[in-house]
């Protein structure tokens, strides 16, 4: 099961082609010819005017926030980390060409354009983290009431309930979990490792298993679940490999902080963070055609956690 590529960036829609063309028009708008035909030429002015009425507003919004976000948070986003993420995706998709094919289906026509998308997404996330930054009191409350350590599972994932039940019977009859995961699991990321998955946070597990999360988390170390339906509609048989207990707040603080951000950085807090940035960045629109582009960012926003 391949990782779904996240192409949306909070409230910003990345229109790669429109952004590139419009940025050129904004700074080189001298009326020159873009295309010549026997029926007439397409001038830079015509192209600029056309973009104003189509993707221009979104492109202006995106370009403006990219400037602001890079200025405020650029030093917190390491390009090496983004490059590594793309390399991992290439591996999951079976190579650079396969990844590019998947990206093209979503309107992104180059790996570099996707890296730019990832960078903008990371910058928006940093803005949201700053917006929801917790006090020590809030972190302690989160630790006491919500947080639990990441746990590690192995899984056998299949498309339907009937297949899952057949595997469950094999396990009940003494079948080896790791061997069955390698032979029967359809999760290409974990099957080669006998079903063993990366450590899983409670937040991520709740998203993956929905109402069935409690059936996963109640498992003791070494226990195997009955077939469980995931949020995506597939079925998994789960083995609880490692389930650490809490220690103390001071010892767990780093993990607690990251879990807090994972829970609180949502599309709503991203949008609220962008509104706050807009209001503090002295944005002035010089072209009347785009005078209403930032209207939504002028609304009052209260910090919510």
C-alpha cells in the first residue's frame, strides 16, 4: 500500500504553472510578445490580464506568503530533510519516474516543483507550530490527560474481511506471524520486514483505525488482534510488539511536545497562523486587480488549542 502524497498546503493552493508565469509577468510586464501566430500575437500584457482573471489571485496569494514564510521560518526548514523525504518516496514508488508519474496525475510536473510544494508545506507547519506553542502548564496537562508513548506493531494488511479471517485462522492454528506477513500482507512497506511497522503515535493510530483504535491499543505486548477494519476500508491483523509505559514528564517532555504539535497543527490552526502573519507583515496590494485577494486574512482570529 503506497503512501498517499499530500499535495495540499493548509489554505494555500499551490498552482505551480500560474505562480511561475505570473511572477515573470509581475516583474517583466513590458508588453513584449509571448507567442506569434498568423492570426495575431499573444503579448505579455494579454497574458498578464488573462492570469488576473483565472489563476492570478491564487498565485499572488501563494507568492506573497512564500516570501513571508521564508523570511520568518526559512532557517527552520532544512532542504536536506525535504530531499531525503523525496528519496524515500522514490523508493516507495519504485523509482524517480514512477514518482513523477504519480505527481503528474496531481498537476505537478517535476520533482523540483514537488520539493517546492513540500517546502511551502513545511513552512506553513512551522508557522502553525509557533501559533499553538504551548506553555509548560499546557504540556503537563496534555501529558496527564492525553499523551501516551509511541508503540510498535506488526501487521498483516489485506483488502477484505474474508482474506483477513483466513489469515486469522492460520495464526490460530499455529502459523508464524512474520512469515504470513511476508507472504500474504499487501502492505509493501511492512511485508518485507515480517509486518513490522515504524513506531506509531496514539494520534496517528486514532486516525488510522478510527473507532477501532481501542481494540488496537488495548493489546498487550505479544498479543495478536482479530481482523480490524481501518479508516481506509482495508483490514489488518495487528500484533503488539512493544508498548512502553509513561515514565515522568521531564523524561518524556521531548516526545510529548512533538505529539502536542502533531495533534494541534491542523488546517484550522494553519489558517489562523497565516492570518496572524498577514496582519503582522504590512502587506500592501499595489495592483487594484488583486485588491481583494487577502480579504479573508483580515477577519479576526482567536487562538484556539
